[in-house]
C-alpha cells in the first residue's frame, strides 16, 4: 500500500522520522484523549516540535523544513495512524494558522506567532464556524468595531479544535456592518491572543475526535491591536481562499492514515479468525470487502498526491479549488467506507473497545463534515467543472457531440 516510489530521498527520510515519533507516542495518550482525560495534547505537540516535525512545508527561516505539499500529505497521513484527532490538532496550528500568517502576515507577526509555535512554545486554533452559520462562512455575525488604535471584538465561534488549549486564535469577523456591503469585502481576519474578553465557554462532548479541546469561544469586548490584523482590513476573503488548501487537502490526507489502520486491523483479524473450518479471509464475502477497501485506500492516496503536486506546480487557483474539493469529498467518503468494511468483516468484536475500530469509526465520521461538508465540495466541483467546460468550448475544443452517425438530426435532440 506504500507509495514510497513517489517520494524523494528527503521525503523518505522525513517519513522515517515521523514513524519514529508515531512509535514514541504512548498508548495511554491515545486512550486518555478519547476518554477526554487529556483535554488538549500539549506534551505530544511539544515533542513533535522538539523533533522539528511541525509545519514541514513552511520556510526554514521560520522553523519549518521548506518542503512541499507531497511531503505534507505523506506526513499527516503517518500522523493520522495515531488517531484522527491527533492529526487534527497536529495540523490546525502548525499547518492552517501558521500557513495563513506566513502567506499574509507581517514579519513581526511571523516572528511573534509562527516561530514559537513551530518550536512548541505556544499553540493556536482557527475560528471559522459560528452558532448560526457553518457552511455560510461569509454570513459571519461576529463583529470587530474600529476604535482608533484597536478593534473591539464581539461574538461567538464554535466547534473550535484547540478552543481549550490554544494561546492564540485566527478569528474572522465582520468589520463592515453596512447592510449593502458585499460579504466578501466586509470581513477581516485577526490574530487574537487569549486574554481578557476571550473565554472558552463550552467544551463539547463529542461522538468522536475527543481530546482536542473542541470548544465554543465567546468574545466580549476583546481588544485587538491594529497590528494584529492579518492581511488587509475587509480583506479576509484572500486569507480564506488560501486557507482552503491546507484545510481541505490536509483533512483529506490525514483521513487516509486513520483508515489505513482500520484496514490493517481488519486484515490481521481476518487472516487469523476461523469459521466453518477455515480462515475467514478465504471467503469472498470477506476478502472482496478487504479488496474494495484496499483499492479505495490506494485511490485516495493517489488523488491526494496528484492534487498535492498540482498545488506545488501552481497551476491556478480555479483548477486547484476543484481538485482539492474532489480530493476532500472522495477521500473522506472513501475512507469512511474503508472503516465501514473493516468493521463489517471483523463483526461483533469490532463494535467493542477490545479493538480500536469502534474509536476509528466514531472519529472518521467527522471527516466529511468539518472544513467543508461533502455537499459544499460538490457545489464547488460542479461550479468549477462547468466553468472549465465553457472555457474549453470558447478555446475551440472539439465538439464531441457531433461524433455520431446522425448527429445532424437536430429534431431528435431537444434542449428547450
């Protein structure tokens, strides 16, 4: 199942480092996160930082390794083998938040917020979702009012991974409250330090993906210095646009690692479990489900790497947006099917906590919901596909509709 032949020597060396880290993580940490005994795994992140494993894509000058998206996909897949939520907290601060600051921030912001995070000294979270808005990002009601030398932030964000545990937050808020203001030009992105006016109000009891400090945050007259604006005032659309790459491609890649473990557990079990006098792996009802899962796993990784290379090649945001949306939808849904098949062939014991399948099953259900639902991904894919089709036609692409014997029978093809 390995795609090592697609990786460079440098990427393979990083993979070995991550596998060593995965081997280091105590079993009890995984169990305590799932039990919500650990609310946020700071020690785990500190160790990853000590090994220089956070933010491998980021420039060396800020503490990264200056690697590419293929390396990043490989890295988060390997981290995902520990558990989906561990991969989430691994990526949210080091990939998402740091990426936004590196791409859109000032030198001072990078020095203050990126370098210490990649060192493991501080932690970060991203604040997008609101109680009255999930997929409708530009319908945000959190406001930041200009008070001269600072902004006054008020509102709420929920389902924030790291809401409990993070030292600073990337927060999107409406700064142009005029009714006629275009939503895409009315929101600003802020770097918000935990402090007065910033409160972790509610820590969610989740079905899965526990131990990542997922919480509701309440901002009440929080004072945000002007130097903490990320990018331009009313210019959060540009930040949001680039954040969709690490959010959705990263989410897709990490899901592969978690599903891979489920398939490994199921393969181990079915080659040892006997029924009707033979190993159950010899039954087509079992082996065909394993075959489907293995195929989906390889297809998912192939799509992740192909999309990663497209991002690295800088092929254009419109095409990248479609490929990332396809990857996010296909990979997360495929990985959920992999986990489903794995539990199905194992049977009743897979539904208990004797095996990790039930935890994995609970955890990966989030994958097709957060960072953009499958339905939103389909909307983007369809929009971009039709747009690309129209461009191809305008550039004189062959009219394949005419390649039929009776294509001139216009009365037989009714469009209106």
